């Protein structure tokens, strides 16, 4: 098994990752557990790669995954051009310690700044 199931049914797991990726694009950084960040990172990278194409088909493909039109607009008008020169590596994971309640490893999943 190459991915984490998060002890959730498939629909809930997909909704969790969809919400996490949407929040990442809205706020450009999100605090979450390490396992969730590692699962969401490749999805976010693929969405930015799709946004770099900036075609109608690419917008529809992004809208099929991200249900918020304002977020998709930001993805194509701001984030796609920002990373046009990069070949990948649009996100980073920074470890910030453990959560108090259950000692789960917490991280910041954020978009890298342009030019860095």
C-alpha cells in the first residue's frame, strides 16, 4: 500500500485532501499533520502544473478537483504565472513539533516563494 488511508472511507479521505489542497491555495500555507501534508503535497504540485498550462481544458480539470471558483481563479491568474519558470518543487513541508493532545507530528505545508 503506497498511501495512507487515514482510517476513513474513500469519499471522506478524498474530501479531506481536496479541502486541504483548497486551503493551501487560498492561504498559501496550512498547518496540518505530517501524514496529511505528505498525502496532499503531490496533489497540490499537480494542480500548479495544470495551472501553468492556462487553457480552458486545464481550468475545467482543476475545477473538477477544486470546487471553489475563486480559488481556481487565483490558481490560474496568480500561482500558475508565479511558478512558470519552475520545473517542480512548488511546496515545502516544515516540521513544527508535536500536537499537544495526541503528540501527532505537526508541519506547515506552504507554497515556496518565487525565486527561492
